[in-house]
C-alpha cells in the first residue's frame, strides 16, 4: 500500500514537472515574436561618416548620371525613328532605305546598351557611346551620298510633269520646254543642296554627341576614384 502511494506521488510529480515544462515552453513560444531580429543590432549599420560619403558620391555622380540619361533618351528616340521608318522601307524597297532602317535601329539598340554601361559608371562606356554616334553619322552620310549618286535629271523631269500634263502642253511647246529647263537648272541644286545640308547637320549633331560622350570618361574615372566600391554597388542595385 505504501509502495503504491509512493509510485502515485512520483507519477504526480513527474506530471507536474511536465506541466511546468510545457508551461515554460508555452511562455517561450508566446514571447518568441518579441525577440530581436537576427541582423538587428543596437547600433545602426551606417554611421554619419557613411552618410557623408554617400552624399559626396551623389554629387560626384551627377555628370555621369546626366550622360546616362542622355544615352537613354537618344537610344529610345533613335530606335523609335528606325522602327517607324521600317514600313516605308517595305512599301518602297530600296537598297539605301534598307541600309538606313537597319543601321538606325542597330544604333538605337546599341545606344541603350551603352546607357546601362554608363549607369554602372564603366569607363569604357564613354568610348562605346561616342563610337556609336560616329556610326550613326556614317549611316546618314552613306544614305545621302547614295541618294546624290542616284540622282538623274531625266527622272527629275519626268517627275515634274506627268505624261498627261506633258501631252496637254504639246500645244504650247515653249511652256513645256521652259519647265524642263527650270527642272534641269534647279533640281540638281535642290537635291545636292538638301543632302549636303543633312550631312552637315548630322556632322554637327552626331559629332557633337560623340565629343560629349568622349569627354565623359574623365568624369567616370573621377567618380570611381573618389567613391568606395560599396557605394557604387549600392547605386547599381538601386538602379539609381
């Protein structure tokens, strides 16, 4: 009888002990959400010196960021022009038209690639974008030269007056002859003058853009020298 009572008391104590352990475990589980996060520390990971370095890097990066925005805008506009011109090259196919459409689209796509490299402050991005602008200048110049080489005064005369109009003017041959003389006189001037003007504007535009990109290299190198690697990586990850 005493042995049974002792065994019962032992079982009761064990049960109470388990209850206390479960209660303690339950208390721990309830309190667990209040624990500090694994990476949370009492002190902030960045000091005021780090914030000052970030602000300085932002100022040093302004010219590089401006060049990246310019490349993004230029690439988007150039690619849009090429895509919009593609249907005309299909409707009125010609060797010069196909060359221009393909060349302009390629230059626009490459410009967008250069935008990403400039945004990452890669020193080679300046030369990459500058040469791309010179490539666009070459495409425009080639197109204009092909158009001037293909110019024909006889075709200009035929385009100036349709056969129906020419037949109606057969009664007054002096007028038809006068129109032909005007076409022969002014068509070459207008054609060569127009395409020469396009080449000149392209030299100023694409040449100026190429010079602008080439001069961005010193700003990229200055930014990379003055900025810690972790800040440069921060700008890339934030796509800033």
